C-alpha cells in the first residue's frame, strides 16, 4: 500500500472545538463502559422532554429489538422549532437556494413554526391521525421540510420517496406502508429541466385506491391533471388554516418515519425509525461531527429523499437551532462553480456532500473552484460511499485550500446517524478513512466464520451493542429485520460492509460485501435491476453486478441472456434501459449491458457472481472455474466484455 499521509488537527480546531482528542477518549470510554449513564446525560443536554424516561435502553440483538428512553415523552417539532422561538424566533432556520441562481429565500424559525402548524392543521382536517403514514414525493423546496415536520407535529409517520423514483417504485412504497395521504408538487426543477412529479404520482395512484388526499405544491405552474375530492392545492389549503397547532405528545419509541432502502434481495425495505433515540443521535452528531458553533451557516447537499437529507439537512441542524441550507438544483448547473458560488453567496461555513459530486467537479478542472472565494468555509464533509484518496486530496487542497478538515462520515439508512467519523478537533485525518467510532458505537470486524478479528486486520463490519438511532424494524415485516441484520452473525448488527482496521484503530470501509450496489452514493440491489430487466419479453435471464466507475464510484454492469430466437439490437438495448427507468428510476440505468448467450453457473445452477464481477471489472485472473457446469461460457464472456 502507498504511504498514508496523516493530517493533524489544525491548531485552531484543537483549541476551540467542542471535543478535543483527550475529551474524545474520555467520553468514548464512558460511552461504552456505562452507556445508559452516558446517553441519559446526552438526552438531558440535547433534548427537551415532556416526561422523563423510566429506563434508558433495552435491546435484544437476537430478536432484533431495541428501545431507548422507555416511557419518555416529547415531540420532535417542539425540539426542532418551538423551543428556539423565544431566543431565535427571527433567526434564519432555512436558506432555500433555487435551481435558478436568481431564486433564493430565507425562512425564520418563527415562520417555520407557522408554516408547519398550518400544514399540520390541513392534514388533521383531512383526517390524518397519529400513527397514519403519509408519503412525501417532493423536490427540494421548503415545503419538503414543512411536510416532514408537519407529520412529526401530529404524530403521523412520514415516508419520503426520492423524486427521481419512477411511478412504479412510488406505487410499491405507498402500498407497502399503506400511505393514505400523499404530499407532492406539480413539477420539480433540477438543472433547468422539469420533473413531472404530479403526473408520476397520478400514475402510481391508479393502483393505490386507499389514498384519499393528495396535497400538491405549486412549484412551476405547469399543466397537471386533477382528481376532484382527492387533490388539493397546498397554497389554497394552508391559506385558510390556523398557524397554531399543539404538538402531539409522542412516546420516545413512537415511529417517526419510514425510509425505503435497498438490500441484497427482494424489494426495498421500509426502514423504521423511532422518535427520541433518532433525534438525539442526529442532534448530537450534528454538533460534534461538524463542530457546529452558534451562528454557523451549514449546507448539506443531500436530497430529503435520502437518510442524509433527513438527519443532516433537517433534523440534526434544526434540533441545534442552526441555519440549514436547502438546495433545489445540481452541482453542475448553470456550471460547475455552482456549489462554491452558493457558499460565497450565503457565507456557508460547513459544507457536506458525496464523493461522487467531488469526483465529478474534480474532473472538470480547478478553475471553477478557484474563481470563487470560499473563505467562509471552515469544515468539509463527505458521506455515502468510500472516497478515494485522490478525490479527498483534491477536496482538501483545492476546495478547502488545505485549511479545512474533512469529516468522512460512515453510516447507513439503518443507523440513522453517524457511526464512524472524525471529530475535527480530536481526530488526525487519513484520506480515505472514516477514522474512529462515534460515542457509544462499538464496531467490530468478523471473519466469514463469525470470529472476531482483533488488532489490525480486515473483515466484515458489525456493531456490538445498540445505539439510540438504530433501525427499529422493517415496516410490516420484523422477521426481515432479523434475517437481514441480525442473522448473519448471531448477537451482532451486521452492516453489509467490509472494512479494514489499521494499527491506529482507524477504519477503512472497503465497500459492500453483499449484492448491494452504491451508484453515485445511491444504494440499489442488484436483484431490483435484474427484476426490471427480466420483465422484458425478449429476456430469458439477467445478472447485474457493480464495476469500478471513475465518477459514480460503481457503475451498473448487466449481463443479459435473450430468449431463443431473439437477437441483440440497439433498439432492444434502449428498451432494456427504459425498463429500468420505468421500474425504478433514472438512477438505475445500466451503464453497460453485455449480451451473454450463457451465464457462468455451478452444476446446481447457481450463478457465480464472483466471475461476473471480475469480468465486469476487467480483471481476468478468475481463479478456480472448475466447478462451473460449462467453463467455455467464461471465454465467451471475456471475449465480449465491455469494460476494457
Ligand atoms: O456501503 C456503505 C456506504 O453507503 C452504505 C449506506 O447507504 P445508505 O443507507 O444509502 O446511506 C448513505 C448515507 C449514509 C453503507 O453501507 N457508505 C456510507 N457512507 C460511507 C460509505 N462507504 C464508505 N465511506 C463512507 N463515509
């Protein structure tokens, strides 16, 4: 391995940060030796409670059960909004930057309170009650934040579906959690192009008879269809609603939201998070990972359709009374300087994005960066996929002018909040490493037989004990929760990731060890893409694997076997790509589709994915192929490989 450059904690951070190296070690020690006492103290410090808990934690990793702050009562929106009103009612809660650089607005905490209450009252009038599921299929407009918070205000469970998902994918998610209310927009706007959200929703709803209410935000004023009785305009409904709405008293363990994410098998799972533990860890990691200081302007580029948008565009910052920036557009529109121009325009201090965006911006040249000032930025962050040291160095040297630490945060939809991450005042950085565990997190490495690896080494990353923002269940299917996370290694939560631990105890995520792809930081199951491909009448069989991609991290490589008598063609290729867009969304478009007359299978008929991954990666040392039913299949695959 090449020499790792270590970046020490900058002196300014070491002396002014919330947590320095010594404090990190002391607090970490306490957090794992006496977790209940540690988390009780944090829960007092970070959250406002209507009723104190009777017991801090209770969990069983065999049954996949966890509960935190049992019998405690609170409301998330009281914590994210109301309690700030007295001291910071006029402070900006949200800066909204539109797709068009001429569009921007700011929302104060007081205004946020009014808007959330109004929408909460609208939902109540439409019969939405505590525990009901509300689907939110919306672009990055401020109403996205109002919608999520309005649900939390009245105790409804939100299920945000990323606006890039297709009608088919939206339908599956609405049905799976029986959402009866949908909040959407006429159209979204990204990179100068409009996205037909309401039209997509209408299509999805053809198969969702239980949806009685669709609230539509007017974003573009584009033409849309209207179903009388079911559809209401957002602006008309809130205009008449009261701006006062008492927060519903919620149990600490009452569900807060469902967010669908991909696994290695089957349809996406509805990851269920509960209220108090989730909010506590989102709030605490926000403050410590980003070393958030009073008055900082903070920007996370994630869409609210992903967990990063939930925890770090919205809930973490608002719980801390921070100013969070929501951006509607894309980093390359009107050109590749957009992010840095936004940082200058709004004087952003903390900037958090995905490695795929960094690689894309790095690819177009430094000039887009260097023509901006960026002097307000003091900290940079990354999330969602491993960052290659080259991209890390560029981000550090060019964007951060070698002055800003980078926090590489490893976590998952299921973990709810940061799990492995540097703390900028405490952790010397190594490019490409998510460094050390956050407080209370006990990572361990296991070999394939489930034996713990101690000291430096590489293995499967698992977590030993519960943490407050842990997944509580897979919505409607707790057995799937047990099977997916708690069965591979008995007594541990299994992450699905591989990792290496070095001599300093730093963790280096090596990527998924299961059949989950990470394409531009978006998680996708190979099985989902395969299911979409085989829906085409001409396709007999399909196998999908990831392969290294310079910008996306991983690209989608599909091997397709056609039905007898059917020939490959450009048109068929286009139809197959369309099939993936239709079933999942544009993010699921295969990058490469190889026509494969046969797939490498064992004598018992199991596809040997190991071989397909190697051919896709253009690695031709295939290892032992003697167990294949027909080894000549492999020669053909190699001969016609597309990634040379
Ligand atoms: O493989 C890991 C990768 O993203 C997966 C989780 O994806 P998702 O649930 O969509 O959440 C993404 C945002 C938290 C993980 O299993 N991943 C996430 N962050 C990192 C990462 N891989 C390496 N380094 C990271 N910092």
